[in-house]
């Protein structure tokens, strides 16, 4: 079954969606006539959660019949590959990223940003984010994303604070330091009193800067990291 480009884009950006956006995506996928199993091949969600999201979605008789046909075909050994187009798109993105390496490797800002992400960035699929206590590192990350991945990229921030930190002051501090006046904040994690051994608590905490709707950007960033690794002749083997 072919899905609309807008739906595929939301599937690709699933990890960066809010809880409500994820549930709405599940409902929209169900409304197209996909079975729960087919939806679970597209997005990482368990069946009970999906059933809760879609409890009010009613399929037409034609959609139910089509699901039965697809299920029977699969059982007869006809493979389904709902992610084929996405895999092809990812391969293309990574080839383009690798082809750009020779023109980028002499750019000090690109090189610094890529090494920073290599060392400190998230390696979780489709989550382009960096956690740090140094505003200079986070500003470099933001500049790198906007300069080489997407000039219109939008960001969100999450704070990790110690008990007793002023959360409102910390939010204002990081909005100002990072130049992200309109950035949304995720729920702040506050480390309870008496846990850990650190005594010099950071007054504004540790912050994670996340890029929203970043599936393609994450793929490009990881392709750059791997290509740079090869370019420098580094090896993980002894």
C-alpha cells in the first residue's frame, strides 16, 4: 500500500514527535486501512498502545477485506516490504553525504561540529541531539546544524537540574545563552536531594539541545561521522 508523502515524513520523524502527535499518527495510519501489524512495522509502538489510540477508528468493509487479502498473501509467502522506499531514501541521503566529504573536510566549522557530534552527540536513530554543560559546545552544535544540515532547523531544550536549582532562571539563562528564544522546553529532570556525590552543583544544570523533525538530518550526520572516520584512516580493530 502506498502512503502519502506527508504520512511517510511523520513516520520518519516519529522519535521527535510529541505523545499526542504520535497517537495522531497512529490513528491516521489506521485510517488509511493498515492493519495493526503493518503499522507496527512502520513505527515502534506495541499493539495495546496502538489499540488504545485507534479505538474510535472504524475501517470500511473494503479496507477490512483488503487487510485480509494482504494477510493471506503474506501467509502464502509473498513478502511485504513497507519500508523499502524509506531504505532507498536513506541510502541516497548517505551517498550524498559521503560525496560531500571532500569539499567539507577542509572547512574548520564543519570539521569541529562533526567531531563534536562524533564524540558527544546522540547515536540513537533519528535523534539529533547534544547534551553538554558548555554553552560554547552547544552553540557550535546549533551553528553546525543550521549551517550544514538545515538553515531552518528548529530546536527544543531539556534541562537536568539538581534539587534546589531555580528552573525558571535556568530556562531563561539557556534561552539567552543559546539564542533560542522561541525554543520549547521538554519536561525538566530534577535530580533528588541526596543522590550522587557531586558537590559543585551547576546552577543552570546540564542541558540537551534537540533538533525537531530530524530523521534525514540524523542520517546525514551519522554518514559524515562514518565517512570522516574512514577518511582519517581510523579503525576499530587492533
